[in-house]
C-alpha cells in the first residue's frame, strides 16, 4: 500500500529530474560546422543558441571585444495590440538592468563620455532584432551575463529605470513619426504592409501607452535560445567563454525556432496620408512584391534595382524633385518593399505629378514583366546618382560586431552574385531575370503616400473671429467720430 501511494510522486520527481537533466545536457557546448561567411570563426551550439567565436591573434586584436547578437524575432512577431513592443524590447535588453543587477549599457559604457561615439547599437526589423556591442575584453563574460539574463530571465517592471528608458526612446520615436523624410519612409512601410503581420500602428499608438508588462510579455514569448545567434571576437579563453554561456542558459528551454511568415501577401491601400508639420510638400511611392521563394530573393532584388534605374530616368518637370535619399528596401521573409520619395519646394498640390510617376512605375512593372530587362541593363548594378556616404568605421567602437552581424544576416540576400553571373553569362542571366519578372511583377502592389501639414482649422477660425471683431470695433469707432 505504501509503495502504491508513493509511486505517483516518484513518477513526478523522476520526470522533473529528467527535465532538469535534459536542459542541463542541452547547455553543453557542441561544435558544429562553421559558416563560410565568417572565416576564422568556430561555430558551437549551446542549448539551441548558435555561438560564433574567434580569438583574434595579438597582431589583429582590437582594443575592445566585439559582441554581436541576432534574435530571429521582430515586428512580424508582435500581436496587433503590441505596437512598439519589438522596438522597446531591443532597447530594454541592453539598457535595463538584468537579474545580475547590471545592464549591457552600464558595463560597456563605463568609460563613455557625452559626445563620444556610443559603445553599442541596436536595430529591430521585420523578422529580426540585432545588437552590436563593444566592451573591454575583460568584461566580455559580464556583458554576456547581462545580455542573456535580460533576454531569458527578464525582470522588467515599471520602475524608474524603465521610465527613464521610455523617455529616451520617446525622442527616437518622435523622429520616426514626426521628421519629414524619416516619417514618410516609415509611413510608406507601414502602409505597404497594412493587413499583414508586419503592420503596426506606429503612428497611432503613443509610446507611453506601451507598458513594461507588454514588453516583458513579448520578450518572454518571442525571445528563445533557438532563435539567438551570438558572434563574439574577444581575447578570452574559448572553453571558459563557452562554459560561461552554458551556465547562463541552464534551465532555459531552447523554445521555438524562427516563426514562419512566408505566407505574407501584400495587398496595400492605393493611397494613404501622413500629417506632419512639414515645411515642404512630400509624397512617396512604394512598390511591394510578396510570396517570394527564398532562392528567388536575390533575383527579385536585382529586378528592383533595374526598376529603380528606369524610374530615375523618368523626366522631372516643374518644381517636383526626386528624393534619392528616400529610396530604400525593406526585406521580409517572403516580401520586399522599395520606396521612392518626391518633394515640391513651392508647397503646391503634387497630386498630378505624383500620378504621372505612379503611372510610369506601373508601366515599368508591366514592361519588365512581359519583356524582362535589356542586355544593356545587365552591364552594371550601381544605382546612378545615389550619394556615396563615407563613414570612418575606426571611430565606431562596435564596428566589428556590426559588420559581422550584417554579413551573417544580409550577405545571403544580396543580388551581387546575379551581376557577377551576368558578366560571365549575360544571355542565361537575362533569361533567369525575365522568368522571375514574369512570375512576380504582375502581382506587384503600388502604394502612394501624401504628406501634408496638419489642418489648422481651429486656428484659422479663431483668427477669422478676431479679424471680424476688430472690423466691427473699427466701424463703431469711426461711426461714433462721424456722429459727434
């Protein structure tokens, strides 16, 4: 009888012990094949986390350790009521103190002085969130403790540290939604992705409405070891580093891998309006292509490059000017959105001119879809007239981490190989591009966004009443003088 009473408890204890043991075994580092994009790095897997590590030789050693992190979760993982949560999660992982009592910022910025380059940077995109951090080599393990603790053992709550970071982030969000060019680019992206997982009410949701509970909920639900990649170049012992990461992950479930958003289909509105206090008139065109197979993405990027060059060649008339610095491409799992901007310094109605460019864009899409590119268009891929920006990478402390993150994330997406192939095999490459154009471009969607100043009807009404009152007062004054 006694053994029967204890048996269910024994089973529960056995299952608990087995779970703990499996999680502990999962945290044991295992070396796997390294990636060809990062020569010199060894690749390990620890409890689902991919860890690229390189100990630079003394002659190559930078003054600071370089730590890059990629979480395969972003705006597309938000629920409809979680606007800003992916962005704020990126902030809080680095800026808010983790379970250790330290934040990534407090460690990496211990020698930071106001006005000098920041020691870290973060960015959230449609499917990913990335961080690039620099720190003293001796602080590498402390940074990893704070980083992994904030990701997988979040203690985020609505305290003074949280409120301080929200205030700092508010200035960034104000620029994203209020400055002329940046706001227009974000409005075009939001409008193009309307109705998909990548849409968020960026302009409609005030940042103070985003609570610590919502952000922590997003982190706990979407940040998993199976979605994380670390890229580390530091003067530390490899075994010590790997064992330290393993200890940080003990007891953490590897969780789900990257979410599949490949079913996204772009069907955006034909027109949207953005109201900001712009001094000039602006308008934007966005062209979106969806349901792209991963192997076709470089080819579709090449087609967008050709489309852009043709659109640049459309003659400009009147005071309308093409904004080259607003041309950008937003990359999602199976969708691409390219944006183009126009301005009119006179502040006059731009609708007729923008309509002309919209019709030109539609014509270019139709022509490419039916005939593909010409042989001459395969001769180069640099967009003519694009300003070249020279950046002194030596002045950016986290430049090495940022470069490895970009290499790992985006080098497999770039269309450069298409142009290399075109140089050697132009006819064959043209056939590939023509086939892709016929497959994807007929379903391309065009969105138009007009930017205008907010309506000041209340102010105008007040001024009108004041002017009317002044006229009546003057009339009474002169009438009384005439009757004295």
